[in-house]
């Protein structure tokens, strides 16, 4: 019927032919992703004139000032690029693209990329800097590295991120030109366990001490001037007593010079204790404040009459203090946002931004720091901080080769889909490994510390309870546990305070108890296990941990990096074991493993 009517129309064959021709002419309609997302758009030409937009339209060919004839006209029958790619012959002749070997990961690409050329160039630049003496730190700060931060280490050289960041932040080799009064912005991006904390802390301490020296000099001059003034206008009565000195609080009371923001109370304690260690020799006041401390302690630390230099806090606490007392951020010259990908994500971002906005008038340097730069953060930073200096280490997003990743198939015999059983068995196997595998110093070497990561908070207690029934000394660490208990639990895995044993304390409500010799016939005496999500472990320096078990396959490569990053820290060896079961992305695990084996950056 339709055919009959179309035949009846005199123009029908012409119309069809025309529409076919139009369709053939039209570019493929498939929507393609831009390959220039990372490139900034130039606003001006090299001569300073604004870039003219091309007008493609019916009048695009009018008012041309040049002929625009292409020097080499392509033959009319030249095949299009997609055609060349499609044909076998074309594929052979087309330049081969370097393949990164990721297929499953490409589907969930989460991390910002850094070209290998860029990585090689940084490696070359850093090769010549092999001592803290070359970084431009003042003598007292430099000396305190060996005496306070890394005592006992014989040969101390700066790590890649320290070599890159410290001179850049201090301006040792000069600073890029910028408008006067404009705050400098830095992004420190380096792999987990690579010493990022010292990379930002050292230059901040240095800057504080220098500013203090300048202020002290200015104050002395001011006092001298006042004294001279007073003497000039000295009262006639020589017996008149001078007025007693007023007991005024220190000008820096409640007004720190530097603020370090971190996501958790555990990290506040960790960074706080490093800052305090430095303050023993380089004199300054560092105050860690978090919900783990009582309001009185927080008030006393912040408003100490002897003043304050560095505050280490979570955004929640500092934002609430700044709301009632905006003065607290009125003198901040240095703001560090550690774990920036967490603190600038949806949940933390409003608070972090609020603090940043309030501190901006006095801010000289903003330092963002992270081991993972998700693509979303990358584009956020490009918009919000266009002048950001990116200090990226050559191994960013790569899990070091010294960390091995094994896979246990929980679907196979004897587990038959029972992941809890697979986890318990893996821990028992770890307990049998020889002691020399352990990272930790001799006196603690016989005790093996294992972290089990799960994806959901609720699962922490379930898994820990199960492990206890299998004679394993396991404790669940989640947000429901008290902050103080958190800190104590993690302390033993950080290797800092070996005498504290939270395992001897009463268990958190709702968790099973490990009582050696009672829960089962068999028990493990040489292993301690923490079961957690990676929320509480972000940035925690668990140097005593050699083994990490990924009970669940992590959702993203970002989680892979942070979870496996709790082992193999600062040149140590480490092992990860991932338990795969029904529905888990085995292809993702396979590619992560291969990437780790090749030392490639994950995507
Ligand atoms: N130059 C150095 N030489 C030897 N050890 C160092 C050096 N700098 C830092 N360390 C040690 O390296 C360990 C890891 O440092 P840090 O916690 O700062 O790593 P990080 O890069 O912040 O890790 P994450 O991304 O997991 O937060 C710490 O125990 C620290 O004392």
C-alpha cells in the first residue's frame, strides 16, 4: 500500500535518493567523548587578541580575508579515518597505539591520568636531589628530622614527594611569577606511604618560624621606637613609678598561623604527634583537636594564653568553632587539606570550603594533598583553582611491586561460597609464615598484624565475630566504637606504642570476645586482626602491617590503592589477599594484579 502511494508520487524516487545521499554525507551520529577534557581552553591568541569563533553556517564562507585553499587536496576517494581503522589493511598500516592492558578497569575509570612522559621528566628532575640539605629548609628544622621525626634511621634521604614539594612550597629555586597578594596553591599527589605528611609539614613549620622571626624583629623595632618616645616625653617627676606590665594574652591565642585539615580523629592524632615531635626542638605550638578530646581540652589547646601556631583538626570541628568564633581563622597563612579527595568530596566539601573561604583573606599558601586524584576531583580543581601547581610523583596511582596481591577463590572447595571461612583460613595460613617476613622491628616481629577490609560497615562486626569463633584474635573497628578505643586499636598496628594492648580491654558492646584457649580448641596466639572499612584507615601509617585481606572486592581502584596502601609503606614489603566469590568482579581483580605486577599506574 505504501509502496503503491510512493510510486504514485513523481518526486518520491528523487526524495529518497536525496535523503540517502544526505545520510551518507552526514558524519557518524555516534556521540564521541572529547579527548581534550584535560586541556585548558585558550582565551587569547599569542598576540593577545581574543580567539575568534569559527562560523560554520550558510554564511560561513562570506567575508573571508584569505583564500583558505588547502595546500594538498586529498583525493576525493580517500577513505575516512574510521574506514581505515575498520579495514584489516588499514589496521595493519595505522600507527599502533600503546596499549595499557586495562579493559575491565576502563569501564570504571576513576583516576585522573598522568602521562608517562611527564612521569619520566619528574624522575629526571628529582635524580639530583638526594639530601634534605638541598631543599632549602632552615637548619633547626632540618636537624629535627633526624632527632625527632625519624630517630634511629641511619641514612635519611628525602622521598620523591618531599624532594618535589618542599623546595616548591618554600620557593627555594624561585617562584613562578604571580600577582602580588595572590595566594599560592599546591597539589601534592604521591603514592600511599611515601612521606606526604612531612612533605607539607616541614615547609609549613619552616614558614611559621621565618614569619615569627620577622615579626619578632618588627616588634623589637616597634618597642625601641616606643621606648625612645617615652624617654623623650619622660615625666618631670623622676620619682613617678612606671605603669605595671599588663598581663595580656599572647597575640596568637586562639588564632593559629597554620591549619591542617584531615578527615578523621585518628589522623588528627597521628599528624598531631608528628608535629609535636618537631616542636620539641623547633619551638612552636601544635594543637591537635578532634571529637576524641573533651571540650575542655579543645578549649585549653586552642585558647592557651601562651598562643598557638598550628591547629590540626577535622573540618567538622573547626567549622563549628569558626562559626561561633570567626577570629579563629583570621590569621591563618597556611592551610593544608590532607586526604584532599575525601575532604573535597560531596560529604566534606561544604565544610572544607567554608573554612577555606573564611581563611582566604589572610591565606598565603593552600596545600592540597592526596594519594589518589579521582577524575572528578581533577576537573573540580581545574575550575576552582586554575593556578594550582601540581606536584605529582612519578609513581602516582601505582601500587608498588614490593606489594604482592594473591587471590583466594571463595567459591571453590573447601569454602563453597563461605567467605568467612576463606578469610579465617587465610589468616591461619598467614600465622604459619616465617617471622622474617614481618616488617616490624625484632621485638614485635613474632606478632603478625593483619587488616581485613570489608565494603560495608555492618559487616565489620559480623566478620570479626566469626573470626573469634575460629580462634583468631580479631576486633571490629567502625564508627560505632569510641574514638579513644579507635586510636588505641590502631596504635598497635602503627607500631608506635607496642605496650598498649586494646585486646586486653573489655570488648565493644555487641562484639564477641577472644579468650585464648576458651573459644575453640585451636587458637592463634601470634596474629592480631582488625576488621574495618577503609573510612577509618585513610592515611593511617600502619607500618606494622604486612598483610591486608580484601574480604570484598573494592568498588573502585581508589579503594584498592588506599586499602593495599596500609601495607608496604615506605619501602617495606607487603602482601594483599583478595577473596573473590559469587558476583565479584574477577576481571577487575585480574587487571589490578597485572597492573601491580608491571608497576603500572591504575586507572
Ligand atoms: N624521608 C624519609 N625516610 C624514611 N622514612 C620516612 C621519610 N619520610 C617519611 N617517612 C616515614 O614514612 C612513613 C609514611 O609516611 P606518611 O604517613 O607521611 O605517608 P603518606 O604518604 O602520607 O601515606 P598515606 O597516603 O597513606 O597517607 C612514616 O612512618 C614516616 O615516618
